[in-house]
C-alpha cells in the first residue's frame, strides 16, 4: 500500500482490475447477444408460422383437393399456436444450453 499521496494499489493491480472488468463486460455482451439472438430467432420462426397461416388463409380457395374451410381452419390453428411455438423454442434452447454446459 502506498502513502496518502499514492493510489491505494499500484499500476499492476489497476491493470489486472481493468483486464478483469474487460473480461466481465465481454462475457456480459456475449450472453446478451446470445439471449437476444435466440429470442430473435424464436420470434422469427413463430412470425414465419403466422405469415404462413396468413398465406393459407388468403389462398384457401386455390388448394385443389382441400376444402377451403379445412385450409382456413388449419391456418387459424397455426396462427393460434405461433406464440406457443416461440415459447417452446426458447425453452428448448435454454435446456440445450444447460445440458451442454453440464457436459463440459
């Protein structure tokens, strides 16, 4: 320790602290990116299901061999379950990450 006129710790201690903080921030950014990417991917998939349902709804009368009411019913079911699909994807991703972390 230094006197009252010097820092509490020396330059090496400060450099070590800065490296540790940089590493901590790097890990936090990586975790935030990963969580954001996973949530974005899950949203994109569920949004894709909703869009596909919308297409089925609009083209129900053009599906040869399928009654339009059946196609519309299927489209409604797809749109209804899209949020559940998103939740399942996120939960599955978290489970897979925990399993991978435990295997290390």
